[in-house]
């Protein structure tokens, strides 16, 4: 028989998740890396730096996604919604670990700005959960739609020789599309265009700064 988790248990779990999200190389994927068995073609130093910049953006995007799901899971009212948030967050941990691994392969690092983006995203997720599950789920759907656009753009911008990054992003794209469909089917509100535009503008701030920092 499984025991009911106490508030202390929950806080310990949250703290552990925060550490695995923000400490470089701490995240462990539960699924095999999609790039396993894939070999890169030759790339110049400039191409490797460019690929690293793109993968750093994707890693920070996963830090933000993890924070959003944790914040929403904390304030979600329906148990079914909270459970789905936790499942989606587990898949985002896989993405986090894969991007981290790829950055190491490219002799690069994660962003110095991750803690700040984590805190901001956690707050937005918690607020969305407070506003109701339909708003919270709608926020998930709108976020995943935006992430999907970024991934499509990055797959186009990656150097032709960077096959391993592309394999990772393709699996991430599949997962994000699944999260978006789930959120809408679960009753998520469809956000109006002006609100989505605001989210895109905030996202541009992240991508411009994280590419180098």
C-alpha cells in the first residue's frame, strides 16, 4: 500500500526537481537519447558554436517548461490535471538531459541565466494554475505551440552536419506536439492572438540573451 505524501515529502521532491533542473549535468533522462547511433558530419568551429547557441536556447526553454509545469502542478485544482502536469514534466526532464548532453558534446555549456528564467516561469505557472485549470491547460497549449515553432526554426537553422542535435530536436518536437494536444483535449482554453503575441515577444528576449550567455 502506498502512503500519502506529506507536505514535507512534497517539498523535498520539489527541491530535488529544482536541483536537477538548474544544476548542470544533474538531470537524468528516463528514455534513451534519440541521437544514439547517429553520427555527425564534419562541422567548422563556427558551425559548432552556432549549433551550441541554438541548443543552449533549447536547454533554457526546457528549464522554463519544467518550471511552468512545477508551478502549475503546485496550484492545479484537479488531481487529473496535476497528474498530467507531472507526466509532462517528466518528459521535459528527458529533453533537459538530452540538450545538456549535446552541449557537452559541442564543448559548450548551459546558460548562466537559467535561474532567473526558472524563477519567472515558475511564477507564471503558479499564477496560471491559480486562475483555473482551463486557463492553466490553455497556457500549456499556447506555450507548447510556441516551443514547436522554435524547434522547427532551429532544425532549419542547424548546420547540415549536425545530425545529432537534429535527432534530439525531432523527438522533442513530437513530445511537445503531444503535450499541446493533451492540454487542449483536457479542456484548455484557446488563448487569443494578442496574448500569444505577448508570449512570443517575451520568448524573443530569452532567445536573444541565452544564445551567447
